[in-house]
C-alpha cells in the first residue's frame, strides 16, 4: 500500500498514519470552564444545552482555545448527551452536579424516537459549517459522539457513576431490551457522525469514556461490537472517514479493541503505560494521548518531564499529543501554554 498524500493538516495527516517530525496536539475538553471567555459565553447562553444548540455561540466557544493556544485542532462544541436529548429523553445539566437524565427502563425504551434525531441536531451541523469557514486551513476540525455503551450508561443510570452498576445490571437482567438500546444507539450515532462529516468535520472521535469495569465478555459485546458496527456504518457512507476510538480504561483489551473495531487512531488513557501501548498496538497505528490531566493542573518540572517522556515514547510512530482524559476546570491557563511549548519544542 502506498502512503496517503498529505492534506496540509498535520493532525489529520497523523491520524491517517503519516508520522510528523513533532506530534500535533489538541486537548480533550479544550473548550471549557478553565477559560474565563468560555464561562462568559455560557452565562450569556443561559445553560449548557442552550449553548450546544446555539450555532453562533457554540462556534465561538469552539474557536476560543485556538485563539489562545497553538493547538492543531478544534473540536466541535457539543456533548455526547445530545443524542439521548435528541431521542426525547429528558437531559439536564445541573450546576456543580453534571448531567442528570430520567432513567429509561425496558418499558419506556419504545418511546425513544430515532426519526427526531437529525432535525434536533441541525444546530450542531450549522456550528460545524460556521467553524469550518472560520478555521485556518492547517487546522483539523474534529466532530464526535459518545460510543453506544457509554451513552447507554447515562441513559440507564440517569447520571455518571463510579462503576456503571445500573447499566451493567440492565444488560444482564434485560439482554433483549439492552440489545435494542445498543442497536438504536449504533444506528443514530452513525447517522449523526456521517452528517458531521458532511457538514465539515475532517475526522471524528468516538468517546468510550466508560470502557472500564467490564469483564472480557462484556467488553467484547458492549464495547468492541458496537464500536465496530458504528465504524462500519460510517465507512459504508464515507469510505475514507478518519475515526479515533477512545476506550478509556480498556487496559488489557486495548490490542483487541484496535484490531477488531477498525478505528484509525487509538486514544490512550493516562493509566496505559507507554511500553504496553507500543507492545500491544501495531507500530503503524496512530496513538493519541496520554498525559494525566492533574499533571497539567500541578504544572512545573513533573509535567514537563512526563510530557517529554510521552513524546519520546511514541516518537517512532504516528502520535497525536493529548491528555489521557479531559482537561479539568481548575487548570491554570499558563500551564496549558507551557505544555504546548514543550510538545512543539
Ligand atoms: O472537548 C471539547 O472541548 C468539546 C466539547 C465536549 C464537551 N463534552 C463539553 C462539555 C466534549 C467532547 C464532551 C464529551 C463528553 N461529555 C464525554 C466524553 C469525554 C469524557 O470526559 O469522558 C462525557 C462522558 C460527557 C458527559 C458530560 N458532559 C459530563 C459527565 C459532564 C459533567 C462533567 C463536567 O465536566 O462538568 C458534562 C458537561 C460538559 N460537557 C461541560 C462541557 C464544557 C461542562 C458544562 C458546563 O459548562 O457547566
């Protein structure tokens, strides 16, 4: 196979397997509460979901981190929980509490309306179109969705939980209803990602934030199979779609996730040792990650030396520098600038 031609977007090219002399960088949750200009716009929008569905403001917030920092990508401002919202489930973001949903049951599952999804999410596509026009040509525009299992854990449990017990029990006690829910989420998430790619996203990321706490059989059926089905559906419509998988907590299952789902890039959480990733992932597969977000909060020498270790550890393969999970609100802005300087040095 011949190497693909460069696009002029270093981050996208890395994701397509073209190693760069210096790793391109973006930061998960790079638009967010650690930025005063974000907090200001969020206040003006009158709530988080309103902001997600206001294209002009959402596009502004998407671009904010790129005005401050030399990042190589913008990620569209939205949330993984716009899917349950679009399906008709009640989703609220309460201050200081995170998301709260009215949990679905096997009995209420049938009320979810997949035909409503594209219409409801039209503002997200407009945000992508606006952002694409405003973005410099060398920057990559990233779209995203939650993976079916991760979204299902919120739909079933009604909120984030340390062990996803409600969703794990639902899957074991109601296997048919669970399969219907996962199939529905594969279907609507594929439609959603395809629409994001046609609205201007250069690539997409599937956030499987709760790939942890699962035994190997559960991992195979809740995580690998739905991610694979989602990737296949997207590629059936967009054959050259560039897709990042982020199976947070996959641990010993990371190699199988990479081989079996067909994603282009593997996002690594910060608990994944660099050598373990290199041993378990073919050296042609691009990786993304994986600095601990709290190292970015604390800053200083420990952050700088770990960032250099990560850059060196993945120097022989295509690598997109990132955190190993989202940036947290208490992160000092000057530490972000320093990190980017280190990675680009
Ligand atoms: O990365 C970006 O800058 C793009 C926007 C983005 C948000 N959420 C905005 C957001 C992305 C990519 C997400 C993904 C997301 N949302 C995930 C997967 C990534 C991860 O962190 O594991 C998950 C699990 C969610 C669900 C979610 N949304 C939670 C658990 C929370 C509360 C926790 C928190 O950080 O407040 C949210 C709210 C949320 N999503 C905020 C932002 C900027 C904060 C809301 C606010 O402004 O008050």
